[in-house]
């Protein structure tokens, strides 16, 4: 036997015989890649966009995405009192935000940037630790204070285009600080407590010695019912804030319409603003979901301790919102004690109608205003990414400082529209 001639022949024969196996392996690889691509496409379409990368063990992730909200406003009367109550309008990007977030084992992070005012701003910069078994979660950085159900609900998921007045008066939203929170699934209880750097509502956040003022905030919620389309939520929060003699900002909130030239909630209208030592504020929350119908309301009060005792005062406000999904969806309750938007039940999208009554009383010692706003609205959720919103608002301004602030234009009407896209 000629071994030299046999070996090449044998190798050639093995190569020929292996071709079908190579073809099958290649077909399986292509099939697997197609399945992975299909799963990724489906996940993106159902979760609202964005890019997410996950390790094979699931202990490391990276995700990026964002939101774009374009608003149109038309308003008159009290909203445009500086222009004799004439009709005014504006078209503007309310939020242009992008984020990156991820996790490594027990740590996770999120960075949220906003570009809506033609300049980049760090809205949120959070580092979080979840490594305590059956213990609290710790977060630090620029984070959201646990004040008000509506203020804590993301702007992606709020029912009306603008939050009610008490949310904007009471909440500083994102501040640098550290907090701890914990959720007990069996009972539906959740607590959160934190300390934050001062600097909201008119203070520069430092005392006369240059030391940092602090704010302390806590929130307790209870959801005895939180399954599917049935929710019952109760909440209580409180906050103490040092001012070190700085002046409390007089222009507390707009009348729930962005880009107007008058802030209707003004405690110094018809009088003067004043310096304060500190303030305490607290609020109670209630929400109920029964299938497509939901009811949500809050009451909050602020007690002001002024440098001059004669200026000591308090302000309070409330709102109540009733919502109904014509297409059968329901609001989604999260264990953080907030709400998310629903997923439309069909490709035709989801329709929601709502009404909200809102009040804030900032009157004291023959000055200041009290504002009432009624909002009627409709929302259309095309899918998880795209949402269209339309609101019509009726406002009324009263109190001893009303004439000084808005003159004879003690009422106003507004129409606000929004298109929202998540990516």
C-alpha cells in the first residue's frame, strides 16, 4: 500500500464528508441569530425603545434611552395679565432628556441629562446599592426627594401635561443627598428617609458661616391592595428645610400652564416677601384604581417660621383627579408608590379622559393669592413610545393680593397640547 498516496485521499474524503455537518452548523447559527434578533426587536417594541445590553449571567447590564416632549400652549386672562389679559401662545420643547443606566452586581447607576433649555443640565445622577439582604436600598447623588405622589411620578407617566400646584410648590424634585428606602411586599408598606443639600425655594443653601444647610425628608406609603387593575394607596410625607435667614421665594408656582408670564401662586402679591429661619411641610396621599377608573388626591401644608415672628404663616393646597380609560386599560402601580402608564390592549392604542380640580392658598396677613384650577383632558397612547395629550384649563385667582398681581384679570383659560416620544 502506498501510504503517501492514501493519506491525502483520506483527508480529502473526510473533508467532503464533513461539508454537510458544516452546512447544518452554519444554518443553526444563522437560525439562532435570527431568533435572538427577533426577541430583541419584540422586547424593544414592547418596552418603549432604548438600547439594553445584558451579560450572560444577568449581573451586569447597560441601557440607554430618553424622551422628547413637545408642547403647545395658548392662554389668556390671568395667565397673561402682564399683557392686559390678551391671548398668548408658545411652542417649545418641554423636555429633551437622555439617560444611561446600568448595574454591576449589587450596584446600579443612572445619569439623566436634559437639553430642553438649549444647555445641558444634569437632572439626575444616582448611585444605588442593593446588597443588604432583606434590608434597605441606599442611594446617593442628585436624586429625587420623596415628596408628593404626583411629584414622584415620572413626567413620562403623569396624567395631565402639568403637575398640580401643590407638587410644584412643595417638591424641589432633584437634590444632592443620600436616602434609604425599603419595600415590604407582604404588607405593601414602604418607607423612605433622606438628608439633602439645601438650596430650594429661594435659599442659597448656606448659612452665614458658609456651612451647608440641610433638608430632611421622609415618606411612608401603604398599598393593602396592589394587584393588576385593583389598587388602594395611602401615603404620608414630611420635610424640614433650613433657610438661615434667606428670603422665601414669592413666586411659588404657575397656574399649571408652562411658559406664561405670570406665576399665579404668589404669597407676596400686594405685600412683601420676607426672610425665614426654616419651614416644615407635610402631605397626605390617596389613590384608588378599579379597572379603567382611578381616583387620586393629595393635601399638603407648609408652615413657615419667619425671622420676624409677625410674618409666621402657613400655606396649603390640594387636588383631586378622576381618570377613565375608554379602551379598558388601567393605571399601573409600582412598588415605589407611584404610577406608570398602561400598555395599550390593542394596536389601535388606548384612550383616557380625566378631570382634575386643584387649589393652593398662599394668602397671609392681607397679602398673597389663592388659586383654583380645573383641568379637563384627553390622552391617546398610540403605543409604549408615543403619547398625545390635550388639556383645557380654567383658572380663578382670589385673595388680598390678587388685584396687585393680575389686576382685573382674575380668571384665565388655557389650552395645552403635547406629543411625547420615548426612545
